C-alpha cells in the first residue's frame, strides 16, 4: 500500500468508527457525557481484539464459559471470595485472557512487569472478576502532580508503582456491584505481598539495581469517562481509590481495528526506528512511535493520537505515607493493613446484600450469553 492509499484508508477507518475527522487528520473533541457514544468508538478496536484472540482461545471456549456463573448459581449470602494469582501456561491464564475480551473497551495485555489475579467464589467455584497489574507509563501529569514528583525522585521511585490495566467484575457478579469489591482488592495485603514475592531482589533491566519489592501505589483509569464503580469506595473514613484527574485523551486504540498492521508495514518499509537502550534490543520503542512517525510521513497530524476520549485517573495508595515515600522524603512505608476478608465483609454489608435485595436482575443472566465464537 502506497502513502496515498494508506492515508485515505486511515481517514475512512476513523470516520467509520464515529470520529469526526478533518482532511488533515485533526480529530474533533469527543463528548465525555454520552457513555454509549464512547463505547461505540471502541467497537471496531474491541472486535479486532476478539478476532486476534480467536486462534488461541476459540477451542477452549466451551469449558471456559463453564467457569462463569449463571445468575441462579449465586446465593449472595454465601459468596466466599478467594484471590488466585494467575500463572503463565495455566487454565487460569486462559480464563483471564478470555474474560478480558468481554470488557466494553479493548484491554491491553499489560507492559513490563505483570501481576494477574482471578477472583473466584468458593461457594460455587465460579469466576467473580479479574485484576491485571502492569508497569505504569513514565509520565502522567495528574499522577505526578498528585505525588509531587520531580524527575529525579520519579526515576528513583517509579518502580514502587503499578497500574491496573484491567480491574473489575464479570457478570453476573457485576450486577451485584462486585466491581467495587474487585477494585478495592488492589489495596489488599494479599496483592501487596504477591507483588513483593514476585519482584523482590529482581534487578532492574536498565539500572541493574536490586529491588526490595515494596509496592506503594496502584493507579488505574476508568473505562468510560467518570467511573460509577470506583467512586465512593471507602473503608471506614479512608477513600480507597482517589480521583486525581483525567488522561489527556491520547492513545492508539482507534488504529487497532486492522489498520495498525498496514501502518506498521509502511513504517518498517519506509522509516527507521529510533534507538532503544542497548539492553532492550533494537526496533520501535512503542506503538505510539510507529503511529506518530507514519502519520507525519503521510502528511497527517501526528497528534491524531489524541482521540479525545479522556479517562478518569484513580490513585490507590497502599500506605499512609505513600506520597512522602515516593518523593523520597520517607524511607519506610506505614502500611494500610486491609485483608481480602476485611474488605469483603465491609463490601458485603455496604453494597452487596442491599443490592441483592432490591435488584434481582442478576438472576436472569446466563453464562452462555458470553459466547464469542460460534
């Protein structure tokens, strides 16, 4: 595909997804109040993610669906959650990969360090939700301002932060507000200790320094503008997930519906990747670099990566002095000591049982409705 054909293909693709795009590729602002419209913008990218996953997961789908509950499988008074760390090459990994395909927006597989969990209900052995933690990006202005970071302290302490790239409940547990419970679990002792077991004494790829494995902060972003799930999550007087601002509305999801393959082929044929650190090897630094460089070569605005879909950012500090520690002012962390059991007990009385009494729609759900491939 030559440059003219690729340019027109990109513009057609963006308009087909619902973006208002000028001939120069500038994307007009997106309404942040209409969540259905935001979902619609993600339909093509989500469909592409499902198609990409099909060869590796379709043959397992019948047995994976059996791990999801029908609404009638659930007795709200008997829900008994357990957190299971997902290991590579296991049935739980297949289930994790399959579950994240059902989010309303395409979910990445995470970057760099990864820690994945599945939450099961021991009363029926069914999946309640998933948690995926990965390395955070280096620069997020609202996060950096909330912490009070300068460049030096951020370079030193960013390794004590992880970002939740997927976080929530699956149906029918989502209908019982269990997304709030799953989100709260990122602040738990169990998650913090799993992270420490996995990453303590690991040397940094770039600096070569050993790491003590202390996780001080988890961040996450809402799927669709402001989040009704993450808001008002408290344990006593403590707010577990604190809203700290919004993303700039940039990314590459709007190039993920098949056109990214054409972009990458064009970039590899006509452009030269920027150098990576010698320990990382050579090649493109990121998808964003591929997209921006190609857009510029096509005579389009590199800022087409700014799609305008802004997501609310949340910070979940795991200690009383998380920010002071991340700024390098404190050397020890004064941990919050929340266990899964304690978090669930509060959630059960505050959210779960009242919801189960006033809204019985969760009982109508059938796991078979999750089927992706026929």
